[in-house]
């Protein structure tokens, strides 16, 4: 009988809404770990699958270090556009 050790990971997930109303999710501990969904629940289910794929290729010891996020206030010209 093989004894498999399972480790629970608590991973930070960033959630945004794009211009089309889709939920964009990413896990900053992995490079390129992003997904999306039409609801937060869908997006979380999808990012879970992506994280599982990332874990197949990345050792836990080699994960990026998530420090946190900070809010930055900037003044923008209301007439300016990013188009």
C-alpha cells in the first residue's frame, strides 16, 4: 500500500471583471496562471483546474512569493482614454 501525503495549500486568487463582464482570475504564485468565467463560481472552478496543471509542473518549494497588494491613488484626466 502506497501512503500518499496530501498537503493543503491556501492560495491567493485575484479576481477582476473585464469590459465584457467576465470574471478574470489569476493566482500570482504561478507564472501565467489565469482563467475566467461568466460567474465567480465558474471562474474559481476554472482556476482550480489551471492550478492543478501548474502543480504538475512546479514544485511547491519553487512557487513565487505573494506579498500582498496595495492600492495606489493616481490622478487621471477624465478626457484621456486607454484605447
